[in-house]
C-alpha cells in the first residue's frame, strides 16, 4: 500500500524549503534597496508556481503579486517590503 500522500508532500516540502528561503532572500535584497531586480523577478515567478503545488496557496498568491510587480518594473519599496512580509507569513502559516 502506498504511503500517505500528505506526508509525502510534506517530506518533499522539507527538501524544497532551503531553495524557497534562498528565493525569498533574493526578493528581500531588492526590498532592502540592493540585489538584482531581474533575479528577484525570476525568484518570485518560480515561487508563484511551486508554492501552490505544495499547498501553500497564500504564499503562492503573494509570490504571484510579486511576479507581476517585477514584470511591470521595479516595485515601490514600501509595497515590496510589505509583500515580502506577507510572503514570509504565508510560508509560516503553511498549508492554507
């Protein structure tokens, strides 16, 4: 009998989490006034797609907002700082 699918997803999530934190860090660098906007935009795009696959719908939605904002140009720093906060909160909440 196959294992519990929820447990498997959580195990895969644990393996993926370091990459998630690295991608969030790239976005945080731009929010802090440094970093590379194109790299942060790619990180947001990748997070938007992958977080939903791991059941992190709230974080995925925020990452999608970030992706769209980076696509449109350099986001307002205050908005970007708030979006990063919401992204981190969405990751902490977990499956939502």
